[in-house]
């Protein structure tokens, strides 16, 4: 590249890398790159109804969750103790984790993001590191904020990918040195800002979606010159070798973000994330007939295209080969090599199938029924047709093959200030201004151009347990000042990592099937026809189904007018009841008899507690004498037969 | 949840419940009635209704207290914190007293407890309950799911309004971006306010390409739940207690919901975060709340906002029961 561009390597100011390595490992459920993880919760009696990974697709849970334990510990919302941690308990779990050969541990404490005094997660981590030498411990509080399950999910994914991320980032170094470049390496993160290499090696989860973000930002840059495309939202389709990412680019040049809660490959997390749909279609996708039907992808020859594809003299028919055969304009490889190898009917079917796949992806990502411009970028963009349903026009910009790299190069620098301040004497607003200033200053220190810096993230968490203290987290971002690049060249990853087993040995094979999309997959309820769906109501009794539950959950939170607490963990519990054969009946108030007795129950308190200290009422029973060690099945059958007070005792055990 | 129920019926001798009802349909509690009543738990049916038709921060802000046919509704009561602590209060001087005692206990019980209330009769339930609210949440959820499926998320606010009874009862109050959040915790409640700046949420505000449908800023003060949506003016100081009636876009007991513009899900007060694009929707309160006594308890005064008055957003439309609509149709 440097030869063709005639650039002196010493004039390169920095190298910014956007990578999809980490996220691909999750999406493809790659056992070789995802480590098994043990989860230690510091939660006391709470959260039993929602064990770790409870809401994950089961295929991913099986690969990653190696062990979990619910141990003493955790804080109340006011910072008082649910209970202190117990060293002996943790040591005991460490022995099991060691025995199972797990090298990655997540510690998640109830209300740990406000724990600045007890330092429970930190203390637990010290014990674990002492007991299992060489283990990686991820503290949930370093990964995300309040929201117990979502924070834990992010921490678990982070832990699963940690070793692979460290190795990958380290490996970026050598080719850069070999090129004679002496400059810092940055990794782009989800929101289009950059992380230093060593920060990314600790928090790879933050970089998971940098690939699509970069492509979209780069695409925005590429069409900037064309006047009529400004101030208009566009669909960006990034066709790579194995997958195609589809996302909505807003008029301001940034991708549309997912909601307050985001989902990656079926895992729910609580930080924002570009809303991108990935499908298994790319230039290297295998094309073949399965049971008479022409299938494109999701298996792919990936980066081995230049040797495996037919046009390059290989023996695997790929999407690229079919594109070359179907178009007189596309010139890739040697067209002659295709002669006599592809059927005419197959070429037609290939065109129809590719078009269908892309149109379906566009349709899912649209936020309104109107057509909108579609921008095709990425190395594999040639395989896409020039006309697509849902597109007001299809644009293939010049240099579209490197949109991703352009996006990475124009990524911004950011810095975070995470601090506890007294709100006595100063208002929160004054403090926010002060800390924002500090965050901006640090952003400049980390390499940003002063006048481009702005605040991009603000969080404040009142610490009710210390009078008038609040934890503030503020992040600012700005454009990189290339004139100061040499200050940031060193990467601190310990050398022991280099000696680890060669992870990349599998790359010579055909890339594994990439799961068709990022939805919950195997655990998602089947698609139902919303308009024709009828709830089951017989003899004026409504039997709640999972679909009913999904809808009621959405409605309840809206009717909560901000309060009432998130129904998510209750929904998981109720879904568990339905899936294990439980029956939930609803009757109309109009049908009540005058002498019926209507009991009432619910939770009371601060809704913040509801997203952090999850229910656990069955686990502790105040009268040990009434704890009857009964077979659960017997209890359940008893429950169905009668409704006497003895049931209530049994309920504690189910 | 179950522990509180179990302890209640051990000590309470007025008979076991034959049915369950949710305390409040709003939020997590909207599902609790169904969890407690499930065949694997108490195995009794749940009534399609609740005591609030929304969510409120205190137990005395409920329709049985509005009707006040009895001096005391919410005792006996039993609370459990899930950590081994249980409290039973067989009698009290008033429902406000029950609330105050429970609040005091709450701060010692981790700011969140399970509560079990002594049962009321079927006849009382018929008179007091806000009716068909499980049906109502089902209808709202169905419209949100449909808007997502049909790629109409940019019109999801309008879909929700259709589900609650149309434009005469509900309205889009504001669309914009969260630009400020303040929260403090006192006696187990989160108090605070969120500031939203007008923006075209389906695209981006800062591009300046299209003028937004909603401009300026509003603030939404909350005590666990959103209390009001009030326009604020940049040139004036935003002082709590000096808001003017003419700036009020909606106020309790009407419902004020903040919706995530990206997917139509509600965003709760603990989740308000800088930068989120949101829709603010107002829904007229149930007629169970709009009597003078109802407004006294559930209106501005119930939140110590004596300087503001309740003006209804629209006309209440009673939700259609799913049971009435679908009985025997499958």
C-alpha cells in the first residue's frame, strides 16, 4: 500500500484499527476464541430467579458459562451492606474453578458501581488472583453501570474474549513495526471514538461494533461532496468477505444507536451500540444447491478468496464468481476460468437470492415505510445489484472498498473522568460543568484538538450512604491531533501473552457458519402474525401465553410513567413459570362474586433497586423449622391439587 | 414476593385469597399479581385490573384510599425484604400511617420490599379497581410490537396513543433528546428531574436540516414516577416551586411516559441517561382518579406541588377487556 501510494513510512502519524475479530467470535459461536467464564456474584440472598446468562441464547450460554456461584456480599442502594464478602466461600469456589480449568472469572456485586468504600469486587478479585495464579478477573463495575443483569452480561462477554483480544491487539504491533512505522496503535470503539491499544486489550467489549461504525462514518465521508445527499438519512450496506452489515446513517454522519438497552447476538447489555444487522452474505460466500434450492452463504472462504474462488483458479464457487459470470462490467480475476462451470439457471437464481437477502435486511432496518438512499460500501459491494426494493437510489461511491479504513482513520479521541464529589456547597449543575471541563482537558491531553472536543456521555450516581456525595462519570471526545502522535506510541501488554498457543491456526479453513442475524435466535419465540393472533380465552378465563407476556411487559412499563421498576426480571421469572408448564389465569373484575377475597401483592421501594438487587425471596426462609426438604415434583403436583396453607411452605422450595 | 404472602396468611385469620390483584399495573408490579397467582405458586386467578391504573410512589395513592369506604384498607399488611427480615402490621390508625411506617422500615430493608396486603371483597374490588389494565398493557404492547414489525418505529408514539383510546385521550407531548438528569434518594424514593431538548428524534437534531416539530426544552420532575411535563424558558431561572400553570403540558394524575424513540420501550427514572432520544406521551387518567378526592391524593398536591393545578389532558376512555373481546374465539 505504501509503495503504491508513494508515502514515506515515517510520515505516518498513527495507525487506527477497526476490528470485527472479537464480535465475529461471538456471532459465530467460535469455541476456539471464546474462553469459558466463571461468574461469582456477590449478592447474598438476591438474584436467584435470574442466574447468570439466564436470558442468553442457549448455544452461546453453553459455550461460555463454565461455572457460577451466588456468594455472600453486595450493597444496598444506600451503600449499607447486604452482607460482607466471605473469603472462605470465595476460596472454595476458586478450587472448583481451578479444577474445571477456567481461566477467566467475572465478579459482579449488587450495586457495585456505587461501591467506593467497601471495594467488595476488588477485594474478591485479589482473593481469586491469589488462589488461581494467572487468572483473568473482570470486575463488573469496570465494564458498565447500574443494571445488574445487563452489566453482568457485558462483563461475561468481555471476559470470554479477553485472552483472544489481548493476543490480537499484540499481533497488530508486529506488522506495523515491520513496515517501519513508529507510531501509536489505536483501536476504534463502538461510538466511533478510539481507545489506546492497552485499554482495548482490557475492555474489548467496547470495540465490538467498531467495524460497522467505521464503515458508516467512512461512507458518510465518501458522499460528503455530493450535495444532494447531505442532510438526509441513508442506509449503509457494508459487504465484506463473510458478512454484510446494514445500518442507518443519520444526517449528521453518525450511525443510529440502539435503544437504552442494546442487544448483541442475543445478549442484552446496558450501553449504547450502533444499531446494525448482520447477515451471512459476502464476496466469499459459498454458493451451492441444497435440496434443490440455491443457497448463498453463510459459510464463506473469507479472506482466502484470492486462492479458493474459481476466477482465481481455485475450486470453490463463490458469490464473487457468480457476480463475474452475471455481469459484463465486473472484472475480477480470470473470467475464462468460469467457462463451463456455472449453470445459467444458477446464475439467475443467485441474482434473485442475493437481491432478496439484501432487501430483507434493508426492510428490517428501516424506521419508516418511505424509500431512502442506499449506500453500498465494502470489499464485497460488487455482488450487490444496482437496484433494490426500498431504495430510492443505490449509490456505490468511489473508494467504497476502503470506507471502513477511512472511518477508522477519522475516529475521535476520548477521555473519561470518573469521580466522587461533594454536592454540599455546590449544585450538581456546577459540579457537572467543572467535571466536564476536566474531561475535555484530559481529552486534549490524550491527543485531541482542543476546539473539536465535546461531552458525549454524562452519568451521575448519588451515593446516598455518604451525605451529599455523588459519583460523576463524564466522557468527552474530539478529533485526533496528528501533530502530537508520537507521544502515544507505547503499548503495554505483558510479553507472556506471546507464548500462548497459536490461536489463529484455524484461519486456513473455511470460515464457520455465521449465524444469520443478531437476534436472540434459539430462545426467541416463533414469529407470530400480530394481526391475526388471538389470546386464549375460554369460559371467561384468559390463559396467558408467552406472546401475551411479551406485550403485557411492554405495556406495563409504559403505564409505569417512569416508575414501578423495570419489569424485565419479573418477565424472565414469569416466562420461566410458563416454560416449565405453569398456568397463569386472568379473569375480569366484572365476573367476581361479591364475597370473593382479593389479595394483593407487589414490591415497594425505589425503582433503582429493582434493576440492581433482583428478587430472591425463595432462597431465605426465616423459620428454618418449616423448611421441608421435599422433592420439587411432589410439591408441584400437590400445588395443582389443592390450595391450602401448606402450599405456601412448599412454595418457598420451588 | 411469596414470602410476604405466606407470612401474611399465617397471621391473618380473615380467610385466604381466592383471587389476586396487582397493586399497580405500572412497571414490575404489573406482573407480580400474575406471578403470585401462577399455578406453581398460589394457584389462583388474577383480576384484570389494579389499584392505580399506572404507578404511584406511595400506597395511599391508590383507588381504595380515594373511595375511602373504609377507614383502613392497607392493614393488615406484611412485608419481607428477601434477606430474612419480615414485618407484620395487623392494625394502624390510617393508610398514610401504614405508608409512613413501611417507609421508615424500608430504609432499613434495602429500599425495596415485597408487600402482601390483607384481602378485600369481590364487591369492593368491582367498585374500586381501575378496570381492564392487564388488557390495556397488552394492547399497548401489541401496538409497539406491530410498529416494530412493520418498520413504523417513527410513528410508535401514535400507535401507543391508538392503543389507549385515540387522540381524545392521549397525546404526544414532546419529542427530543435528554440533556440533563438529576436524582437524589430520600426515604426510599428517587426524586429528581430530567430535562429534554426538542429534536426530531427520528433523525438527528444537530444537523439543522429540518426544523423540529418540537422546540425548546421541557423538564419532567419525578418522585419514582414522572409528575409533570413543564416547559422551561432559557432566559428564566428554572426554580422548583415557581413553575407556572401555563407552562404545564401535562400533570398527575394523568400519565406521563417517556418512551425510547429507537424501539418504543418505556424508559424508567433510573434509566434516564444523557443523549437518549425520547418521546413523551401523555394519557388521561382513569375516571377513578378525577374526582376531587382523587385529584387531592393523586394530583399535584399529592406531590407537594400546591402551586400547580390539574387540567385534564383529554377524556378518559375505558380500556376494552381482552376477555370480553376474545372469549371463546379460539
